[in-house]
C-alpha cells in the first residue's frame, strides 16, 4: 500500500514516463568501427594501401548525409577537385586535420568531469589528429603509422565505452566500469 501524499494526483493510476533509448552506444560503435578499420590500414596491416573500404565505412556507417552530398556533387560533375595540384591537396587536408585536432581538444576539455574512458578516447583523438596532421604536412609515413596505432587503441576504448553503456544492471549479468571522475576525486580526497 502506498503512503498518502498531499498531491491531488492519484499515484496509483499514473502512467510512468516512457523510457528513451540511449543513442550514444550506436554513435560510439560506428565511430569505433570506422576508426579501427582506417587505423589498421594506416598501420599497414595486411599490406593494404587502398583505403576505399574505410572510406565506404565512414560514409555509410559514419555519416549518411555525406553520401547524399557526394551524390549531388557527382551529378554536378565534381569528382576530384585537387587532381592537378597534389601539394594544394596536402595543405588542404592538413588544415582540415588541424581543425579536427582543435575540435577534439575542445571536446576533451568539455569531458574532463565525465569518466576516465571517455577522457582516454578524446585524448587519443587529439594525439591521432596531431600525428595525422604532421604526416599530412611533412609526408612522413611514420607519423601516419603512429596515428594508426593510437587509432586502434582509441577504437577499442570506444567499443569498451559503448559496451559499458549498453550493459545495465537490469538487463545484464555484469557491468563494466567507466571510472567516473567525481568518484575518483572523492576517493582521492577521502584518503587525505
């Protein structure tokens, strides 16, 4: 029997709010898969030098809108805008990667009070983007390979976080830790 309340709402007949699905695991999984495949190519796994599969994965699994934009560009006859000037393409890609490096760093700053796994992923993204930016501007393959190694690590961290978000006490026999920062901070101040 429920205790009486001062509310005029009859709590026995109220409808509980509808649960919303968490889209974060899907986003993390698509990110992890695309990053993993591309990073394995950067490392040179299997001698793959043609990255078309990673491109397809990024376009379809990572961003359907980009596919639509690409179709509209092809209809206009725009297929390769930097074909005649490879140096300009390298510079354009380098600048593009600088932008993503800055964005990843901003996201890292925004996540500093979240959990250790997300902070690790974002820190790795800053490192990856910095290495790939350096590889693009200098043409040194070693920076590209190093970016690929960090990319594989980041992909596994993202899959871990996706799984940790999916596994709930109500629906799973076990859960995974994400090490929330406020909990870590509380533990460290308790010891003082």
